[in-house]
C-alpha cells in the first residue's frame, strides 16, 4: 500500500490560493482515477479537481469555505501502488466553469526569519516560491535542511498581516433559524463590495428621463422583429451610454489607486450585473459601442444565460470598463449602486412609472399628459470623476433616450 498526496496545482497566473467550495469525496470513501475530488474557487474561476490515482481517501485539507495555498496538500489517497513521489508534477485542472467579479493583484509580502546562502528545495517548491514572490533563503527549512511545501505554507501564513481589529463573534439571539456559512461566490461578492466601499469615495447622481417615445419605438420594433430577440430597455440605454462616452472619457475608465494611474478606454467593455442562483455576477459585453440594438439584445441574453448556468468563460466575467446594473420592474424609484472596482462608474436604470406631466401643446402653452418616466442613477469614484462631469454625462444620455430615433442613426 502507498499514500499519494495530491497537491493543489497552479490553476491560474498570479493565483496564490483557492477556496474549497465543494467536496465530492470524504475521508474513508473510494475515488476512481480521474474521479472528482473537490471544486476550488479562485479570484478568476471555479475549477474542478480530479484524482490522478484510484484509492481510498485518508486525509482532506479542510472544510468547505477553507482556503488552500497553491502547492499545499489537498487530499491524501491510499493506493495499492508503492509510495508516490509527492513532488511530481500534478495534472492540470479541468476547465473553469464560472468566475466572480475581476481579481485583485496578489502582492508578495516580506517574510520573517532569514538564513544566509542558497536554500535547498525541489524544483516544484522553487517554482511555487517564484510565483508567490517569496525568497526561499528567508524561509526556515525542515528538520532535514530542505525547504518543502509545508515550510513554504508556514512562512506564507506567518507573513500575512494581522487584521486591524479582531472580529467579534455575533451574539446568537433566541429564536434564531438556519445559519448559512458565507463561502464561494457569496464570499467573493462580500469581499469585493467591502473593498469597493472601503477604497472608493462614492457619490450618486439621479436624473429623471421621459422614456415615452423610447417605449413606443421599442414596441414598434418588437412588432417587426420576426425571429430576432425581443428588445428591452437595456439595449437602447447601452447604445445611448456608448454614444455619450466619447465626450466624457473619465467615465469609461479604470483606476489603479496603488499606482495612481487612471486608464481611459476608447472601447466600451460593458459589464452587465446579472443575478444568478449563486449570487451577483458581471458578464462583459466586449466593444459594446460597435453592436446594433439587436446584436446587443442577443449578447445580453447569451451572457446572462451563461452566467446563470455556469458555462461563462473566465474571460467573459472580467475586464469591464463600465457597468450597468438594473433590477428591471423591481428597479425602485432610485438606487445608489456600488462601483465594480477598479472601474470608476456604474449606471443604474430604475423602474418606469406613468405619471401626469405638463407638456407643450404645440401652441406655446402646456397641457397635462400621461408620460412614462424613469430615474437614471449613476455612482462615481469622486477621486476620478467630478460631480459636474457625472451630471453632464447623464444629461447627455438623457437627451439621447428622450429622442430615441438618434439611437437608430449611424
């Protein structure tokens, strides 16, 4: 009998660790060669781990929600073969199934301790240390004088900065119901939203738009659509945003606050916030400014379905330069959306309502008429976007949606 240690392989450039989001085996269970072991979530994707050997599972790295460093032991399997070499290259992971909002850069941390001279380590350990930006000479070796994955893991943990304030346990009150652990995509969302609010000074501007003419045009185009997808408000709004962006380049941008650099984009890679069974995801419409209303409708539907069924590629879930978030008929009167960092703006259309409004009667006077109105909200990063610029941008979008024939031209 032998024991095979399956170490978490390198599942993405710049990835230092992954979170266990599901176990497909338990201690004592039998696993076949190529059988499913676990689902691991990184900042970029959820990846399924498969066993390279058959045998009985003897050890697992942790519980669902725990994080495992790249190269650390994930599963120990008892096999019928001789002892396996723990340093042999692990097989590649299966393709990603879904991914959360864009990853944050992993920054190497200074490590404690230090020993002069060149450290003794296997090629696999050296490669992992290079990927993490760790100087092996600063890592205390094991009892045999060799730096292995275990020593690298210990040094990596020791180098992590302590939290500014220890989290206090939340009191469980009488009558409590189910407790749900925040893991996987839900935890990624929580971390990304907290980072956005912590780092970005948000401000929100709201304007009312008369979308009566737009809704009429939309209905007429839908009557003539044939086999084409049905048009919602969103393709019209996206087209208006793309038409307005060239005059307000500070809106379609990403801000690297660590480097103090704002990158403005000529192309609009538009994120569309989408609710999925696992939580909020943001698939990206590439070069939205180049697509027609019908093409936008098709791409919105395709990406939304891919996000919901888990088939979206990692590249389709990252790299946006501006985001739109809409709750459709649940849109409320106004919203204060949270920016999808490192972008600098996010736009939220709200619910369309009918109200009586004073309108020109064509003879120099006014009459009361029923009109369809919608509030348009925008949240901006005040470090990059001034209030005047945000308001002017929304006014430009408003002019386009209130005279929607402009959206069909050119």
